[in-house]
């Protein structure tokens, strides 16, 4: 055996092993998600959320909404937050150094005045310029904070310092929440008697092409544009399958920053959001879990499959690329910060399954895939391609499509947001097209994210959005 | 060389065959999945159409029962069409009708609610619910219990009692709610025997159910001594909600409970039931507790404390923790005019403490 054969065989076996592990994970995710979703739906059918809406014993919740240059929609979005159906709630809007007229608009619309407010700086942050409250009792739940720009994580930390309540719900101010979203997110914290629920996440859905009026979702449509539609499928797969499966294993590592709830006491004990990472949502949850493991306290992270929060997906390749690049850098930073847990039995499922999964498949996936393409070209040139293995490897694409179709099936069996047969077929077509059109771009953005991480680029990137108001007018005309 | 090339070419074609097989298998699977989805959607649409029809019939029947003004004696029958009598054997229709009856019963009271119950029994629907109690699936069992509970069929209380300590959480919860529904406060007797925890969610449910009933003095003190921590916590909530002042000393004992959650609940309880001596007891335990409990004690003192507690609270203004300083300043300010005056006189070089005092004064002025 010469060295070329050894390299070739070694590489081939590693790739086959990797592909086999990935397929095994797909199968496990499918099985676990079915069990968890079924359990949730059955349990949920016994829940009367009206009872929680009026219960004085309901957990007290602070909604944290960081905003940077959101002047166009901020009034409507805050109004939507204030109308959420929950009794024990305060809404803190953090104006993170906006250069537009967001603050002036808020002051005028909600009759705000600057208060003498002591801020208990349990987490260090950028300077707070003022804390505003409303003279109008109708808006007594609202607190607006004006601060020096420090990024999303810093803005959230200011909100945590100011919050009076026991639980935090973080939302992106441009998201649209269902009326009962907070009720559903609060319930997991009340259910567990033997374990402490430290965080609960909710499903994000794509709102492109949906009708939104007055900050509320009026009608659901499958996105008309190709990219948002393909992301609709991607979100269904990620939230309805993957996150539900990880919840069943109590190994969930990511709750989206756009909509998630956290136990404030644990968040503060962990030092709040890390403003040195662009993946602050994942990093916080991993740190909270790590803290609980180190304290040897039984805990749980819950996830709710109900569609509760609707967001706008990037509609251009440029914005999508920026987003995926940032996600990759966030993942690498989190994995790097917590590398101590890698295959560390002290951290149980977190160290032995969740962390390695993220390291090998979420972070490593795009790298391995790119390496595979590169090596394939090299082997073709030197005439060493084993076509059987190659075609077996290519079958992963088919399994990916099958997995997507399974996700669509789960959607139909559970929440069925897109009721027309036409929508089902459009989603199925998207599932078939995804590996050839969308997936390569996502892999490319992830690789770019890796390079940007190595070049120590820590910026968020400029995410331009179309906005709901614009689209609603377009839909109605 | 040619031989090698031929070998490679043949390997390539064999692989093409492999590819063909793989593609065929996966394409078949995909097509099957798609066909299954379409068939499922077709049957669901058909079922939904039937359900709409059943809902219409059920709504009519429910409306008839709600507005029925005949004398409601046990032998009275609400007129039911032959079609409905026939449809009762259809499981889908029966489920739909039961759901509609349960929903109506949940949302209305008085004679109309009695009429709904009467119709439910007249159609012998409880027979099916009792059958479902034997199901091996927890969600079916729990649904049957919920149904019997909402229909206030107290005669089945003994059938439901064992479920109050069932290993399944949902079954247990529904059975406990049913017992409270049937017997009011006395229904809480299941707390004597329960070995599983009563979750916070269940506690809210039970308190909500009880809030609709006139308060009744039942013996709560035994639950304050229960070995089941969740029962002690629930008992403390009852003491607090129903202002059971006579249990002050029993609650005091809970301040020494080994479980910190019980101690926290006991501290919170004293905001509602207290004597002149309560604050002394709380202060005497202050330094034994962690920060969370210490803050809860100061918060309780805001409601129950007097100016006598101010010397203690003033010492807390020197504490390193600013949250504690804020809470203490608030308690001092609320203790009366003297308290506010002592804060005014409190000269400090600590800017943050000055900010706290300004904020507290602002809160009082608002």
C-alpha cells in the first residue's frame, strides 16, 4: 500500500462514518420529535390558558425588547407588546443608541417622562442615559431605557439590570407575537416540581407574505418569494423536528434570541449575556446549562412547538449570507468558550451528546462537506474515485429531501399552518430543490463565517428588512 | 494499462447501477410519503366536513338544552331527534357532542348549566366516559375524568378518587380538580394521602377552582406539617389566600423548614397574616438566610413592619448589596413619617445610595 492509497482509504472511511452518524442523528431526531410533539399536544389540550391569564400567582415576567434604529415601526410594535395577554408583566424597550427618532417617537406616543431611577448594575453594561415611564396609567407596564450603543447583548443586559420580575422574555422588536404567546411560554416554568426550568423557547415562523395589521398577524400565507419559502421549510425542520427532539433528550443548546424566556436568577448568576459574541442567545443558554451542571442542580430547558412568534426571513442572498455568516461565527465562539465540556462526562448529556453534535455536525458539517467536494475533485484528477462510495455519499442528499418531506408531514399532522394542497406541493418542490439551490449557498456562507472568525471579525452585519407594513400594503393592493 | 482502464470503467458502470438502485429506493420513499400526505389531507378534509356537520347538529342540541324551559325533573326528557339518537353510536359525533356540551357547561351557570348536565345524562354519555376511564392511554383517561368533573357527576367520586394519586401527572391533576369540583374545600382531603408532588401549575388550578367557592374553614395545619414539600407550599398558599390568622404560629414553624422554597413561601405568607411580633421573628432569622430569602423578608417588612424595625433596616443601608439597600430604603420610607425623615437625615458619601433614596422618595410621591 502506498501513501496515496492510505490517504484515500482513510478519507473515504472517515466520510462514510461521518455520513452514517449524520443519518443516524436524522433518524433519532425524527423519532424523538414525534414523541415529544405528541406529548405536548395531548397535554396542551387540557390547558385552559384563560386561567393563567388572570391568576395573580402567575410567574412575573419582564419582556425585553432591544431596539436600534427601529423608528419606522417601533410605535406599532410596542403597542403590540403592551396588548399581550398576561397579567403579571412589564415591558422594557431598550433603545440601543439609535441614531434615528425612535426615542422621540416613543416619548410622544406614550407620554413618557424621565424618572429618577436607580439601576442595580448586577451585570456591567454601557452607560444608561435615561429611564422613561409613562404618565398615562394605561401604559404603566412600559419602561423605556435610552442607552449608549453597545450591541444587542449589552442592551439585553441593561434590561436585566432594570427588570423587577422573576422571568425574562427576550424578543426582537420587529417580530409579531401571538396574543397568548407569553401565557404559553410561562407555563413550562410552573409545570416541573422536581426540576428547575431555567429556560423555555418558542417556535419562530416566517411571516413574509403574511398579512399583519396593527402589530398582529391577520392571515397566514406561504411566502411568495423563493428564499423566504425555502427558509419556511428550514424553520419547520429546525423547530418542529430538531428542537423538539433535543427537548425530549433535555439536550437543547439553542433558544432563539428572537423569542425565548429565561429564569432571571440563573441568568444573573451566570453573568448575563456575553457581549463579545455574535451568538449571544446560544452562548447564554450553554452557559446557564453549564452552570446548573456544575452546581449539580436538576434542571430542564423546555421548548414549545406552537407557532407563537412570526419573523421576517431574509429575502435576498446578500442578507441571508450575512445572517448565516453570523450564525456560524456565533456557534464557533460558543463552542470555543465552552470547550471544557467536549466529551466531558461531568456534564452528562450536555458534554457527551449535545456539545459533540454541535461541534461535529453544526460547526463541522459545512467544513467536512466542502472538504469532501475538494477531495473528490483531487481524486478525480488522480483517477482514484471509488464510485460506489461516491454514489452512496450522494444519497445523503436524498435522505435530506426525505427528512424535509417528513418535516412537512409533521407540520400537516400538527399545526398545519398552510392548509391548501397547492402550498403542500410548493413546499415539497422546495424540499427537492433545496440541496441544489439553497444548501450550497448556506455552506458557502458558513465557510465564509469560518474565515471571518479567523480574521477576528466580530460585527453583526447590516440586516436590511422589508418590514411588515410595506408588505401588507402590497398584499392588500 | 488498458486493462486497468477497463476495470475502472466497469467499476464506474457497476456504481452507476448502485446509484440507480439508490435513487429508485429514495424516489419511491419520497413518492410514498407525498402520496400519504395527499391521502391524509383528503381524508382530513372529509373528516373536517363531517365534523362541521356534527358541530352544527351539536350546537343546535346544546342551544335547545340551554333555552329549555320545561320543568327539569329527573324523568323529564329534553326533546332529541331520531337522527341524533342514531348518531350517538357514531364515535366522531359522540366526541363532538360531548366536547360541545363540556364547553357549554364550562362557560355557563344556573338552570342552563343544569339543563346541559341533564342532556348529558339523558343521552347516557357518562357510560362512555366511564368506559374511557379504563383506557390504557393517559390522555383518554384524563379526558374522561375532566368530562365527569365538569358535568359535576359527584356520584362517580369514588371511582375517581384513586386517580388523584395516579403515576401520570395529567390523570392525577384532572382527578384532583374533579374532587375539588365535587366537594369544594373538603375535596382537598386527597392532600392527606398524596405521594407525588403538586406542581405550581396544579396549585394555581386548584386555587382558581376554590376561588369560585365560599371560603370554608377546613383543617390546614396538618398539611403544613406534611412530609410532601409541595403540599406544605400549597397549604401556605391557602393560609395566605384565605387569611387564616389562627395558623400564624404553625406558619412560623415553617420558617425553620429544611426546604428553602417552603421557607420562602412562609415569609411571603406573613405579608397577609401577621401580628405585632411577626417582624421580630423574621428579623431574628434574617442572617441565617441567603440573599433571595433576605430580600423576601425585607419585602415582607415593607408591608408589615413598623418604625421599630428601622434600626435594623438602617444597618442594611451599609450592606454591599445594592438591591438590599434599595429594598431596605423602601421599607424604611414606608414605615411612616419618622422613617422617611430618617432617610432624609441620612447623609451619605455613597452616590448610588443617594440615587436609591431619591428613587424611593420619588416612588412615595408618585
